[in-house]
C-alpha cells in the first residue's frame, strides 16, 4: 500500500506541473499593444478580411476581428468588451457610445455607405407570390440592415402581405446563410456579401432604387479604452486612407 | 412586462417533444435493454451524441437537412406546403434529436436487470409479451419513466443553440423564451430579460423538484 502511494507521487507532481503549465500558457497574452481588436458589423466582414491583409502588410500591427450585429456589439461594448475599434452598420450606436463616453469624441467618421439588396430574384413582385415561403432579413432590433429591409418592405407597401414569411437572422450574416442554405428562398442582404462570394454565384438579385431606402451610413469609432493605443490609432488612420477606401469601394460600398 | 407568448410556446414545444420522445423512446430503450446485438454500442453511442456535441453542430446539420433543396426538406415542402426550417414542427424535430439521450438512457436503465427477469417469469406463466410489458415492466419502471419524461421536458425548456440556428425568431412559432431572453439582453432590455429568466428558472426548478420528490417517495424498483 505504502509503496504504491509513493510511486504515485511523481505522477501527481507531473499532473500538477502540467496543470500549472497550461494555466500559464493560457494566461500568457500576446503583446497586447501590437494588436488592434476590431468589432465589425457582419455585412462588412468580407471587406475587412481584405483590409486586414493590407493593413498587416503595411504596418507592424496585427488585427483581430470580432463579428456580430451592430446592436449586439454595442451591448457588449457598453458592458466592457475588450474591443479597440467599432465598425458599426449605422450612425446611431457610435453616436450613443460617444455620449456614454465609451468612445472617443471626434474619432467618429463614415467609413462606408452600404447598399441593401434583395437576393434570390430580380423583381420585388416575387416577394408576395405564394411559392415564396420564407424571406430572410436581419433582426431589425439588432441590425441596421434589418431595419433598412423593414423600411424598404414598408415603402413597397408589402408589410402586411409578407409579414408571416419573414424569418429573422441574428445579423445580416445569418440572413445571408438562411438563403445560401436554401432554407429561405429570398433574403435582404448587403451587396457587399454577394460581392464577397468568389464562387461565381449566379443567383439573381434586385437592387432597390435609392428612393426606396436610405443609404446605410456605417460609422467607425475609436473606443475609449484604446484612446492611446498605437495599433488602434494606426488602424483608424489606415481606414481613411485612399488604399483602404479603394478596397472598400471594390466591395460594393459607396463612400462619402 | 414581457411578452408571455414565448413562454407558452416553450412549454408547448417541451410537451410535444416529450410526448414524441416517449413514443419513439420506449420501444427503442426496451430493445436496447434486452438486445445482445453487436450493433448495440454503436446505437448507444449515436444516442448519446447530443450530450457532447455542441448545439451548433446539430443546428448546422438540421439547417442543411431541412432546406427545401435537401431531399428530406424538399419532401416535407412537397407534402405539407410549408418549409420545415423556421416552423414549429422543425423545432420539434430538432428538440427530439437534442433531448434524445435524456429519454432513452433513464428508460434503458430502468428496463434492464430485474425487469427482464420479471418478464421471463411472466412468460413462464404464459403472459403474452405485450401483456407482461404493460402489467409487469411498466409498473416496475415507473421511476425510470418519471425521470425520463421530466428530464426530457426540462432539457427541452432549456434549449437554445439549435433553435437559434434553425428557428428564425418568429413570434408564436419559433421565438421560444430562451431566444427572447437573448434578444432582450442584446437590446439592453434587462427588465424583460429578468422577468422571463426568473419565470423560466422557477418552472425548471419546480419541474426538477417534482422528480426528486417523486424519487424519494418511490423506490427504484418495485419488486414482485
């Protein structure tokens, strides 16, 4: 009995050593100063992927990306999420963050003007036809693209006709996925998401005329916790550069 | 005051799911309890999968399978005129998969050992198998049934990830309480999130409390 207990000791030591080791490894943060964490509205993710490559090539900084709906990311920031820069899909939330002193006054600018698109058909007449069972939009409470879609449907006078067909994605990315997987036949998504597809997708789409929806002004803002962080400041500067604006324009956005 | 329709929908989903699970689960658990098939471990592992898989994996596969482009989803659309994803029926199917082990495992455990012996005794007394099942096995396994039913019900009440992926957040159809709470939190509507969470907590506690109370009153196996 005793000898067995003794022989177990090294194993226990090894176990504790391993535990401590993995704990330390988990705690060891990468040099935080050199990384900028960007919270981005789902529609802008494809464009940001390109910007990330370009930004990392031009500077010594690294970019971390967190994707979500604007409303969700806003709530996370209010409750102390460790993000440095917020790329929203509206102007309302960045303004509110500045009012709440969560974001730096004077750092806000419009980095892109988004375009809404009906994916799956080339005419809005299709929306109210019986063979269309489900139409995906982003949750209007959380996502500006969902709100814009709601507004567009209202201006088309179809609110009541298609109300029961609407399914809500958590953000415009999930709305896109619902159509992409065939679960919804039609969906209101951002033009940038379609341009982001690189597999020669031939799904028809309808581009609503400008008088049916307000262009979706997407604002960027520097968050207070990153006020003096070189990587965050560098990214904010980069995002306004001509190189960045070219990439943004290529991804289906207008620029102010 | 929050919209209570999501709570009612949650309870309805849990009730229907539990009923369906009872119908499918009883014969399957019975088969597992007495079989010597070499496929038994495979089936058991399959049944236990939802315990360890992330709901996102189930949700993703369900989303693919329920799509009208897929054979199953397409067949459903043809037969019923409605898509399976984003429907109450779709959620029931998802919940049945998600809560499957919670029905099967307690039942299988209850059906094993003494119950099988009692069944052999009943057979030697010339009781038909069906007769013996209902008059011998079921009363002996009462505790297993209660545990299985209550756990399946409670587990479905707490479902979130699968619904988030295949539900589409439609009021009265797929917006269950957990989804509504999530949305309330995300839109910083904490008052409603609190109210709904508290109600769900109380319902879940009472449900589980009932099963433990029942287990105290009744022994694990009624011996003949």
